């Protein structure tokens, strides 16, 4: 919640490294202090650690390209690697968490070498210091992606086509392929609850059709 203040900067530069909500800084400092006391870290090692991390944090937030940057990225976090972590797209910014070494992201499968779609966070957010402090207290929930009906139909049609292709386009399974594809796409886009709602509505519609058919037949024979 507080860290989004750091991510809402639409243009990365050295100042972005220090763009942190004061409560986030306080929480991190308290956790560090607890570890320093409990582990008995010496002052020299502590100073060296803070110096290295501060240098690299400033480095990978710069808006520059380094010579041999992609080669350096095999070992350390460089600006082009860290920019992905500031992407507006969720599947991109959940990457490249490292502060100094890129080996951790490689080890845990979170490394991505790509150019982000855009920098910052989606939607409007303040840029002045007072409103940024207030912004840190606002809890934002992630909304599901919106898909236009035409796009959704196209996705379902493509999925149904591949299902039919796997069957060798054997006739008689068209409707089953379409319904199964629709269920999978709705689950992928909207989640499990929407699928349950959709299936319940289909059942109600089917029951209504059967009831109407029996009503018509009964009236016909009366």
C-alpha cells in the first residue's frame, strides 16, 4: 500500500530511488534494526551494506543506458532490468525484484529482459508531496481486466477452433467445443465465480425452454 508511492513516478530518475512513503521507511528501518541487534552486525559491515545498496538503488533508477548493460545484467541489476519492475502492467512489474544482484531473480524465475509497456501505475495519482503522503494510505484493490464482448467472442471462437482441430474436425462436436471453450475463457478472464454464475444462468434458461415446450404441448392437446 505504501510502496505504490514509489511506483507512481511516471519518469524514472535518481530521485525515484528516494521517493518513499515515510511509513514504509519507518517499517523497513525497524525491521533492519531488529536484525542488526539480534544478529550482532558490526558497524563497519552495516555501513558497507547500506553504502552498496544505496549506490545500486540510485544506479538502477537512472534514466540512462550503460555500456555493456545487458552483459552486466547477467550479474547485477542494471537500469534496463529494473525499469520492467516499474511497468504499469501487473505481469511485468512482478519481475526483477533484485536490488544489487540479478542472480536472485534468475534463481527464482522472476527475471525478465524486456522493455516495459509504460512506467508508473494505472489511473490518476498525485505527484505533489502532501497528496503523495495521503495517497499512501489509500488501499487500492486490483480489478479484473475488462474485455469487450467482441474480443471475448473472438477468444472463444479461436479456442473452440483449436479444440475442433485436435479432434480432426470430426463432425458432431461443434456445440460441445464451443461451450467448453466459452467456459474456459470466462474462467480465465473473469474467474471461477463468473463461470458459476454463467452456468447457473444457462441452467435456468434451459429449464425455462423445457417448461415452455411442455406448456405449448399441453395446450395443443387440451
